[in-house]
C-alpha cells in the first residue's frame, strides 16, 4: 500500500504522527526486512505503517506485542488493520503481564539443543520505556535478531516524570523519575555492545545495526543441555521426596 493511502487512514490516530510514519515506512521499504518484531503497538498505528510498506515490498510479517489492555483502545489495532486491508501481514500478541514474558516464549521456540536461531530482521522497541522492561527486552530481542538486522528505539529522551501523578511513576525513587531510561539503554547496552554498529540518533529515535558478521552459532551444546536437564530433574525429584517425607512426618507427629 502506498504511503499516501495508509496515512489517510492513520493521520489522526495516536501515537505515531505521519512524519514519523513516513520514516518507518521508508525504512521498511529501503531495508526490506522480512520479519519484524514490534514491542508496544497501542492502537496499531506504527504497525500499520510498517505493514503497508511490507505489502509494497511484496511480503513479510510483523509480530507485534502489547499488554491485553490494548484491546480496549479505540480504535483498536484490529479495526485499523481491517480498514487498511493489512491484517494478513500482522500477528498480534496480547501479553497477560509483559512482552518480556512473551519474548521468553519466542526464545524458547527458537532455541533447540542450546542453540538459538534468530528470527527477526528488524525490532522496534516502543513500549514501557523503562530500564527494567526495555533494557531486558533489548537483551532478549538481541538473541532473536539476525546479523545485519536493525533495532530501533522510540522516545529516547522521554523521562517518567512526564507522567507524574501516575501511581507507577510516583512509586519510583526520584533519581529514576528524572532519567531518560531509553537513552541509558542505548548508551549502556547498545552502543558498547560488540555486535552493534551504525548508530544513529535523530533526537527522538535511536537506531543500531547488528553487525552482519555478528556471531550467532553457539555450536553444538546438546551435551550441556542434556546434562543440565538430567541434573535439574534429579534435583526436582529429591526436592519432591523431601517435601513428601516432611508432610508425612507432620501428619504422623
Ligand atoms: C507508546 S505506545 C506504542 C505506540 C505504537 N508503537 C505507535 O507508535 O503507534 C506504548 C505501548 O506499550 C505498551 N507496553 C508498555 N509496557 C509494556 C509491557 N511491559 N508489555 C506489554 N506492553 C507494554 C503499552 O500498553 C502501550 O500500548
């Protein structure tokens, strides 16, 4: 779908304004990612811009994750995808608590015999914007990002104090409220990461590329995996036996 067509559907929907929509649309057109991971879709505006570009590319798929409260958004992502006819490019995942847990599932599916096969060519992180959730999300997403793939962070200089009055912000220590968490993530986790290069920051968004020669293969770890598996099983069995004996002694005494 051409940019003018998708922008006419999305221009008044938060949270991605058309000028940013154009940037992400053009990025997807230029880099031709086949598989995209998005963390935080809200109404699905950014998702639709990317899906429109994938259609124009001739194919691709977005896995996008938000918490289940996103179902209550008006408009919701499904109505926007239906209106734009782009639903077939998107898999929507509703996390019960956090996308970090959904990333565990993706990582588990992608890991066989101790080796993770990366899935994605592009990861867009635009969710909680906090050190805990998005710092950890970057480390998880890195395991799922193919060499040569890109990661993009939104709201780099946003600080939680912008939302003062919200209970989760007021519960934070002051030193965490006034800090741009995504900037810390980018400067401390992404830039020093030996597998990343091509850093860009435009005042709102920060990009980095995973080097095309970044190591993926961790070799055959099947012997380590089966040793850990049999030890954890043995530990679990002995824990259950001890608990059972304790209960019996309690009943007896
Ligand atoms: C800024 S909005 C996303 C905007 C969207 N990317 C766009 O540009 O149209 C952030 C979203 O992240 C979601 N979110 C924040 N933390 C999350 C978490 N830990 N797990 C799942 N979703 C989360 C929120 O529910 C919210 O809908």
